[in-house]
C-alpha cells in the first residue's frame, strides 16, 4: 500500500535534483550488482529504494508551486497513524495505550470525542504521552531512505489540558479522601502523571485545596502514623508527587507555604522506604531554590532530620541529603542551625570515611564562616583531615575548599600551627598548592605560608 509522508523543506527543483542524483547512484549500484551476478537480499533492497525515489520524483514533477510538498511511498503499517493513514511525525499514546499522530488525535478530541478511535473504549483521561520508541524507529527508518521529517514542534498544536483532563485530575484528588485502596490507586496515578507531564503539575497551582487534598492520607491525625507504618507505598507516592510538583518553578513558593508540607516532608525523612526519605530530601532541595523557602524550611527544623539521615549514610539518600543541606546553608541563619544540630561532626566523619567528599567539603566550606563551626572542626580532627585532602586529592575544587577551611581554622586556633608546620616540613603540601592551585587556593596557601614564615623569623630573632 501507499501512504503519505512529511513535508519537505526547500523548493521542488532542489529536491528533484537531489532525488535524481540519489536515483542515479542507486541504479548504478543495481546494474553493477547484476553484472557481477549478485542477486542477494541487499540488491533487492536497493531496487526497493530506487522505486521509492522514483515515486517521490513522480509526485514532485506534478507540483507546480513552491512551499511544502507531500510525497508518497510505501511505509510499514505500524508507522502510520490509524486516523490519517499517514506516516506519524509526532506519535503519542492515549489512555488506552494506542498510538496516534499528535495533530490528528488532538483534532479528534477537540471535536468532542472521548473514546479511542481504534478500540472505541472510553478514555479515562485525554492526556497525550510522547511515544519516544516509535518516534525513534520512524526517524531511523526515514534516515536510511533519505526522507526528512519536519520537527514536530513546527506543526503540532499547543498541548493544553482539556476540561476532561481537569475533571480526571479532580476525581483523583477526591479519591485521596476515600477508601485506602482508592487512595493508593490515586496516589500512584498522580505520581506517574506529575512525573511525565509538566502541564499536569500546573493544575496543582490552580486551586488552594489541591495540595491539602493530596496530603489527606498523611495529614489526618488519627491515621497518619498508621498510614506511614502500614502503608509505606502510599506515603512514598504522595511524597514523590510533592517532589514532582516542586520541580515546577511556579510551584515552589506555594508548595512550601502550604500548611503541613514541610512537616510531612520532615516526617518522611525519618520514616518510610529509603526512596521516600531520599525523595523527601530531594523535595526540600528543589524547594530551597527560593531564598524565602530556605528561611521557611530552616525555621521549621528540617535541618536536624536531614543531618540525621546524612549520619545514617544510606547510599541512595546521601547525594539528595547533601544537596539539600548545602542549599539551605547558603543563607546565614541556617548555618547556625546546622552547626547546632551537629552537622560538623557528622560531615567530618563521612569525609574521613571517603563518602561524598566533594559535596560534604563544599558544605564544610560554607559552615566555616560560623565561629562555632570552626571551633568544632578543630575539636573533631578537622586539621589532619583537611591536610590529607589537600595532599592527596586530584580535584582542584576540593583542594581549594580544603585550604580555605584550613585557613579559617588556623587563624582562629593557635594550636593548629604545629600540625601545619609538620605537614609543610614533611610534604610541602601548602607550598605546592601555593604554586599550582587555583587562584583562590594560592591566596589562602600563601597566607598560611606567610604566617608560618613570620613565626619562624620571630623565633630566630628571639
């Protein structure tokens, strides 16, 4: 069978010349193979491609004007849209799992249909999910035949949400106040939709009650602890949905300021599956992109459970936890809170164990502006730890952070100079960094060396 395909860019004359060259090359290949007695499968494939080029050229000859041109050729059945029978440029999946070309299924839906054209099943929702696998298969198929498909963005309609989408969204939220089985089903669907479809995240910003409804299973006083202990999968889906929502920039402020959100994220940091705890930390990280949220999260006491989770050291959670702590400590008031909640000891222990040194050293560098933190770094063995990093690390950024922290410590605590002098005499660690480090590292290293030299000169004078 024959099917229509995409619109080619450029004028018909240019395309015709290109097709003639391709056809000539294919014919030459066919003739050469025939002369050599070659009649294998590849030769048959070459003939098929030549026939396709001839069909395209035939249609091109019929074209009288400029602009776009539709051409015809044989294509696999699975690459055609069931509605238009054309080669799909932007295949999308509907609720029943069937695949259609976006503009044609959009037109079907805008005409008021709420069924799948192929199966006649009623669609539970009208959201369209890109079928990336089919799109890639079509792209590769066209590439091997010299067919250029236009970018889907150039012709697809705005993928806005319909009233049916909003009705489906509200029905899911209503289920969050229903039976446990309904809650679990709705929470899983909301998690899935808010992950795949950015426009679905926006719906939560259209109502003051959307997030409180989402949180209903976790926020009811009489069932909260039971749900978290007995139904960790429900908690995980709800918390992960909050994470998905917080990714959307326009959501960050109202999500963080919605009552119960921060406290429930803090509860999730202490309980549930490790994925729940990790995603709760990731949600606090994304929400803390706003300075106003940094202050709100810090005042809520979220740093303590984050530091406790950091101390536990589960590999799946470490990066999200460290990122959240770093982001929160960018503002000054949260640094004092982190120090008060034991961050310095925990971070130094993890660094000594070689765990996420890059991220944790960056946090320690921020905390070094706090006098109590500097004092604790000296008490908990920070100086030999930092000297070891500066000496052995191959990461310029880690060396820079290490020397910056060390500079702060040694100028605040006289007792550290002996260890630094011994390190310099034995390995010349500071001198090497003063020569080969980043510009900031060189400044800090030079400052330490000047102080060491002054101390030596004073001793000699005395």
